[in-house]
């Protein structure tokens, strides 16, 4: 079993009531609803931070001379892929 830590959370009355209703209709404890919601939000925020970092890294690599392809070429390539073809990747126009 995972280790746990106790914390205190001050919730607006209306939110606490919504959590209680959801818990009752889903057959879960309010605690389980809150833990699941927090886990989902933290995971979403972590993924967003990783996505932003990946974009910043790619932008830096482009500034340093990495290969890039034209958007029109990439879109056409993706359309051919979606249609079931196995086209060659677009040729970079810089790199």
C-alpha cells in the first residue's frame, strides 16, 4: 500500500456539497473523489509542463539549425498517411 500523508483542505461550501453529491451517486467516499480529482489535475499539469518544455527545446534546436520542413509539405504527408499510404517523409528545407 502506498504511503499517505494527512493534509487539511478548506473547501468552499458549495464545492464540498458537489463532491458529496458526486460521491453518493458514484458509490465512492468523498475522500476518494477528491484524491482522484487531485491526481488527475496534477497529472494534467505535469503533462502540460512537459509539453511546453518539449516545445521550448524544439524551438531552441530550430534556432541552432535543426532540420525543419514546410507546413504544407508536412500536412500533405500527414494526409497521405491518414489515407493509408506509406509516403516518404517530407524533405527538410533547412537543416
